């Protein structure tokens, strides 16, 4: 399937905000709206946005209806998720991927939104792994500009420089990945991305080092590491928590190095994306080149047309 790059955005374009995962914090959301609303015409239903059912932003049907309504809205030029959390995997089968392909629009998010980005890839539409509305109140100017550039600039260009080399080499392929835990849950389902020849990017938050090890081992046993042409690691935030009774347990970084330095593909660490303070945006599905020896990731095409 040939990749579709949605039309570029311009300041003032309609951007729909959807809460498709966990409950939304009003204070963080308002702070994000104040910043993001200065550039785009944000559209959202406040009564819907702040719905809550346990650890979800409302009933499954409620969240699915609002997401599909945005996908089918001809006036909507992009969808930026309100926040992550959990819940998108529950509604994946009902998401209208055909509407996205018929009227392509950029979808932006990370964390739990990894699952929705996989729908974009299966629909053949480029997307953006980037900050959500609730992040915008605390984003650095550089991280804001990173997203605006991918949304508005169709030209390819440098994504990262100064990456840390783990395994030297150069590789090209579509950029695929996201949150390690969520991505692992897609394996063996109809929503598993095709990793053949891809540059895989991963980030994580709040997992014990042994759980990071287990997740990476799962990817390895599922054949993901045999399929990809390169790997980029972002922030593994709060993944160094020590287990009681262990003497000098490995850190999250120790686990990453031990599991990935055995591979025969280029591997780079230190990407400024994930759940940490750094939230640079990545063009998902778009061909990129990873030069792990030089510590550089470059987009070969833009995320928009």
C-alpha cells in the first residue's frame, strides 16, 4: 500500500481534540489549549471530553463515536489526542480507517495512542508520534516547533542529531513504533504493524527493569528484531525503580544495552521523545535514514504533502 501523506496544515486550520483513552485533567488540558489554540482553530466537545468511567474517558462507544466523528468530519484537518493513559486498544476494531484513507488528516499522539498510530499505518496514512494537548502547557519552544514543523512543512529534513551509538551502521526504512508496552500488545493481532525493513522506535515509562527485559524479549521472540533494519531508543522514564531484596539490580538502560547490543542492525539511544521532559515529534510511517554511527536520524519524506 502506497503511503498517503495528509495535506499540510496552516495556522488557523481546524484541529479536533478527542479523548479516546484515559480521563482528562482539566487544568493541564486548559493550559495546553491556551498555547495550541493560539495557532490552530481547536474544536472539542467539553461535555464529551471530560467524561469519565473508571480509568477511561467515558464508555467505549462514547469514545469511539467521537473519534470516528472527527475522522469523518470534512472540516477537520488534524486530530490531536487530549492525553494518553489507557483505552484505545479496547476500541481499535471499530475505528473507521477507511474514512481516514478517504479524507486523510494527521493524527498526533504518543503513549496509548501508539495503538491508534498503528491504525493509521494499516490505513496507509502517515501520522505523527508527538505531544498531546495536555502536554502543551509545559512543552519547550523547541518541542512545540518540532510538531508545528511536521504538521506544516512537507519537506524532509533532520529529525535528530547527537544520538548515542550502540551499534554502528546505516539503514533506511519506514519509521514505526511507539510505546514498548502498547506495541507489544499489538503483536499477533490484526493491528500489528509490518516491521519488515522498518526503523523501529521505542519509549517507555514506569516499568521495572525486568519488565523492560520481558517486553524486549517478547519482541525478539516474535521476530520483530529479525525484521527491522534499525532501532532508535527514546526516553525510558522511571524505569530504574529498584526491586526490594535485589543487590545491584540492572537499570533500565543496562537492560536496553544488554538486549540490543547483540543485534546485527544499527541501534542508537538518546532520542528526545517519550514520557520524559523531551517530546520531539516523529513522522510515523514515513521513510527515514538512521545513521547510528553518526548519531543522526533524517526524514527522507515529509509527514504531510
